[in-house]
């Protein structure tokens, strides 16, 4: 049953990602007006990274959130000192949004399962 939820999460993420290619240019301009595509990439990648560590490495959710948040901060801090990259606070916040999205979705699934069993 756990694999069904993980597959559902992946399918929802893919559907949302692919649907942006098929919407009109006017709607796409409104959605991405203040958002850089780089930020969307950060959100998706850290969502998937949290999912992988939680499901494959079997780390507890709170440990995943703390560890990956520290990793996000350290990578942006490290990029600040590289000559060919730049660390941005907005990228760090996008990373945190991806982590929070997974944690919220996982928490909601756990609550749904718990309510369904009772």
C-alpha cells in the first residue's frame, strides 16, 4: 500500500510539471511572472530528495526535514564562495518550500491512513 502512495506522489508531480508545457502563453506568463524557472527546479528537486531519503533510506520525516534543510543551507552558502556559481537566498527558500511540500503531503497521507483505520 505504501508504494501506491509513493507512485501517486510521483504521478502528481509529473502531471503538474508536464501540464505547464501545454497551457497557453498568457497563463504561463501569469504563473511564472515572479517565479524564476530555477526556483521551480529547486522546489521539485528538494521535494524528490526528501521523498527518496524518507522512503528508500527509511529516515524518519523530522530527521529528513532537518538534515535536508541543513544541506540546502550549506549548498547555497558554498555556492556563494564559488566563482562560477552564486548562492541566493531565494534558492534556499525554494528548497525549503520543496521540503515543506513533501512533509505536508506525507503528514496528510499519514493522517488519512490513521483516520481510515479507525
